[in-house]
C-alpha cells in the first residue's frame, strides 16, 4: 500500500466515529406522526461530534479498494471517549474519490454503550448522506431503568427525532420510570396531606 492510500485509510477510520458521534441527537422530541413513537435518550445516545482518538480492535481487518470497503471481523470493539461499539463485523463504505465516509454497517450482536445508556440489536447502519442511524433486529435502547423495544429504531439525527417500529404483527414496548422525588418535594407532599 502506497503512502497516499495509507493516509486515505486513516481518514476513513477517523470518519467512522465522526458519523457514530454526529449531531446533537435525540434531546428534543419532535411531533410524532401516526405510527411513529418518539424516543428521548438524553444527549443523543452518544451521537455528538468529537475529535477524540479512536481505537478499533478486531480479529481481522480487510481493506478492499475495488469495493471501497474496510471490513473488521471477529470481536470488533470500537471506542471513542465514553462511547463503545461492539459487533461481530464492522464494514465501512467510503467514496473512492473523496475518501469520505458513505456508510457504516455493524452486524452480529451489536451493542453501543455510553455510560448508563445502551443500545442493542443485530445490525446498526450509520448513513452519512441521510444523517440517520438504523438499529435493526430486536432493537432495544436502555437508559438507566428506562427501556424501549421494537424491531427497528431509526434515529434522524438532524431532525432530532426517532421512530420505533414493531416486528410483523408485534407492538412497540416502552418502560419508563419517573424520576425520584427530591427531599424537599416529598416534605411538601407530606405537609399537603396533613392539611
């Protein structure tokens, strides 16, 4: 591999986490259309811009310039700051001319972890052009004790909204735990009951 192609590979690898961490994400809930369910996951479940170093480990790495792909196989672990992605396979597809990232597909026991936030599924696709992330195959997103489940969860990063779809004939499942009352609120509630 010549030097310019080696630099191109580094640019592609760096771009991987720029899309993984792109946008400010799901903090606001947009108005949901019929059949859509809004999902709030704090600060975009790790989808925030970062220029921190990226570490990717796998059992094997294949770069194919004919298909413009880089494939990590076997026990893939990709880390940047407090975000970690685990998968059996990770494929990066890039534009051969600009070397810009087009799409990332992680498949097989996919898990994305950021602090107490966790997303799991069988496949996750990061689409750079459409600026969206799709979690497929028994998709589950957890933040603390809050959980949402569906067959597919799509994060529209720029629109700051998410859509959760059920499997065929199934339903979307959500479990939300209200925040605990603070001491001052509990005291006022007790005083109000005494009157």
